[in-house]
C-alpha cells in the first residue's frame, strides 16, 4: 500500500508544492510556514488500495493544533482548501 499526499501552497507571489510518499504503516508529521492570507490546498490518494489496507487518516491543523483545519478518516482519497488567517 502506497500513500501519496500532495500539498500546494499558493501565495500571491509564489506557488510551492510538496509530495510525501509513505509505505504501509508509516506516519509522517511536518510543519510548513505560511504567510497570513495565503491560500492552501492539497490532495491525498491511496495509490495501491487492497483488501488488507488499514483506513487512511489525514489531519491538517494550525501550529497550536487547537482545532483541525481538515480531518478525514477512512477515505482513500480527498482534497482540502482553506485561507490562512494568521501567518506562521
């Protein structure tokens, strides 16, 4: 089972991309600094689903992690988008 997570950070002056590939059972946590007012969007996809695959969980949160900006558990693919209120 291979998982691909793509996050695109779109600001007024630049566009950046990030691709993360994980093997079955792996977990990844990373932080990306984004300026206030930037638009953030991304998508994720379970590349090789099978009957033995565990449910995929994706959570996007702010640095203080008080509340998830996006969370999904069990879907093999999805997209998210939001505008950044505070930079950081």
